[in-house]
């Protein structure tokens, strides 16, 4: 007692207490590990247990830890031999994998080791494994990485589910090899156990399989990008877009798409119709960068003038098709420049240009011998002088269309028939031509489409003669000609061996014309007799019953045809389309319903 009450004794007791405190602290570090590592205690029979009371004192553990830290050996080699049972079952990436861990321990009869510790939470109810990824990797003695998991398989964990124990994900001990390694994504959930063959390799088969899957998954994700498609397929997809969509939408996606949108094939045929932003400067830029333009459409582009078309023509000598409807600001300079710089022109559509004159047509006749298709409708400044020069200089013409050209007369018809023998499509709607000019068309043996609408002086004999001589004629338009009667239609039905379309709107015909078509023609598929006031139910029923080729019958505003009769014909002859006001309204409404339209409540009221 005296020694304990003395000063030295007090100091000795304090010193001993400090040393014991340090020893206890080191013991806690050994049991918990560098990152609060703890293990589940298993007995040799597979059940849960605790450290025996006669186990080695804490000082032995401290000495072994010091040896491990000094020599850089694995922690498994420092575990007491009596705590090493048969092999442990580690779970890697949600798959149970048996991993043998050789630990050379002197004096140990077992070839495998498992680190265990005594848990202090013996009264805590055991929890089920949670679906969490292991935070760290287990360092094997040879330096390879093993994914840590709850000791024992899923089956063992479920069989050993007793109160007082809680399985936690194992954290690794600090080591130089584990600090630079990566951890495969794992799951500690209740996945079914997979019996895999054991391997002496330090890397589990599950890790290798997971790495392969992740690598393949990343490769598949990379190849799922649309940019990995062949450029030919992407070009085909982009070809379905308009110029506006490619320029303002697709080209802004990425640089690769911008380069694709600048491909030369997209700038060979350029459709700029209706774009009010198009002006002379834009045409000049397009021509300077894309000199291989073969077709361009600038219809309704009011910002384009003769100067812009001149720049385009001078830099695009390969231009073949030029379309400029309703560009009233353009004149002879634009068309003359095209003729001078683009000798390969085969199509020129310049309808509704008031400023065009015969000078432009003469230039086309001089320079464009390959011209095949020309549209000059409503160009009121053109006359016979220009048309004759055009016909003489362009002998390969196949399509010629004029509409309401008030200065074009029979002289133009004669020149066209004489110098353009390959004509197939001829239209002189509303032009002041007569039967004397139309009769010249009988020389055109390849004529297939003839548009003679609203010809003021057109007699039946001329029409019948044209049908008899032009055996390839397949479409004949005689609308707005009051001189055409039943006799003319009967001859047309008899002589038109190749005729498929016959338009007789506002002609002076009766039911006899329709009956004759049904009786004598085996080729006519389309008959339009709208606004013929003398057509009645009898004519409509007779042609529908007798004609085997009829597919369309126009009866618009034929007021003597009852709607009830048309309804019966629709049911009786479903292969024929009957056009009346009521039937057209029904078809329009049906198409609207098919497209998803539905009347609103306000419209229904």
C-alpha cells in the first residue's frame, strides 16, 4: 500500500495505465483493421462462434501485426494458425466464386486461411445481405486483386441466419497493390449461387467475365451511334430531306453531318422554290462553291434577279434543268445567259414571266440544240417569231406547252409540226390557234398527249383527223370547246386505239356520247364529263354497265344526274370512281378521318 501511495508508485501506476491504453488501442486497430474491417466467425462445423477464452493474448496479435507491417507481408500470413479453417467462399459481382487462398504458415496443418474476429454486437439481430457494391478489393498474397465479400455462399448465409449476427461487406486492408486496383461492380443481394470450377489463378473467373461483359457492353454502346453507319446509308437518309431541312436542321447536328450535307449529290439538284430569303448573292455563293449543279428551281423567289441568274449560269456550265415559275422580275438577260453558258440545257420552265420576249427564245434556238422540254405558259411577250426560231433550233423537242400566249398563232403550230418530229406532249391552251394550225399536228407520229383546251375555232373534223393519224395518242383534252358533239366523241371512241384519258368538260355532249364510249372503246379508263348539262342518269348507268375499262367517271355539276343513282352505282360498281359534289365531299371527309381528324364539339353543334 505504501508503495502504491508513494509518488513513484503513483507514477508507475499512471505509466502502466498509459501503456495499457496504448496496447488496447493497438488491439482495436488490429481487430477493426485500417478501414474498420471485420469478419464473421465460423466454427469448424460451419456455424457462428466466438474467439475462445484461451486464445492468444492481445500482445501476440500486436507483435504479429508489427511483423506484417515491417516486412510488407499479407495479413493472411499473420493470422494465428488455429483460426484458419478450410477454404472461404467469396462473392464477386453478384456470383459466388470459390477462391482458394494459399497461406504458408509454419506449423499449420491446413492449406487455407480465413480471417475472423470476434464481433461486439452479439445482441444485434442479424440482417440479410444488402444489395451494395463492395467498396474495396481484397489483396491476395501474390499482389493480385480479389473482390471481397461476405464469407460463405448465399446458401450458407441463409442457413446460418441466426439472431445476434450481422453480415457486412468486407473492406480491404491497406496494401500497395489494392490502392491502384479497380473494383468490379458487385452485388451482395440474394442472387442464386453459381457453382463455378475452382481455379488456382489469383484473379477470379467472375471478375474476368465481368470485365469482358463490360468491355463488350461499351463496344456495343459505341457501335449503336448513328454515325457508325456507312456514309452511303446516311447520305440516302439525308436525301429525303429538303434543302431547307438539311441546311437549317441536319447540318447543325455535328461536323460530320455538316460535311455530309455538303456532299455534291445534294447540290446537283437544288430546289429553292418559295424561299423568299434566296437572293442574287446566295445564288452566286452556291454557284461558286458547287459548280456541278445540274438542276435548279427558283420558282416564286422574288429576291432573284437577272444578275443572280447570270452568275449562276456563268459558273455552272453543266446546268441541264432550269425552273422559274412566276418570277415576273426576270427578263431576257437571265434566259439568254443560260442559253449562252449552259449549252446542255434540256428543260426550261419559265411560265408566267411577262418580261420575256422573242430575243430570249432566239438565243435558246441558237445555243441549246439539246433542248427537249420547254414551258412558256402565260409569257405574254412571246410571238410567232420567237417560236419559229425555237422550233428550228431545237429539233429534239419532246414537250411544248403554251398557255394563253395571245401572240402565238397557227404559224407557230406549223413550224413546230415541221421541225420537231419527236414531239410527244403538245399544249396550246387558250392560244388563238384554229383548226388550220391544229391539222398540222397529224404529222407527229409520236404524239401521246394533246391539250387543246379552250381553242376558239376547233371543229369536229380536225379532232377526228388527229385521232385517226396519231395512233399513239393516249390523252386528249378537249375541255371548254363547245363545238365538240356526240358524233365527234363516237369517232374518238372508235379510232382511239391507245386512248386512255378523255376530258370533255363543258362540251356539247349528251348521253349518246357516254353510251358510245362504253360500247366502242376498250381502252379508255378516264372520262370527265363535268358541267355537261345534258348528261342524265341513263348515260351514267349505260357507260358504267357496258365499259370494261372504265375506272373514273366525272359527273361534277351534271345536274340531271340524281345523287341516289350515283349511290347505287357506287355500290354496284366499286371499281369505278364516280366524281360528284357529294361523292367528293365524302371521300375528302374519309381521308381526313384516316389521317386522325375528328370534329370538335363546336363543329358538331
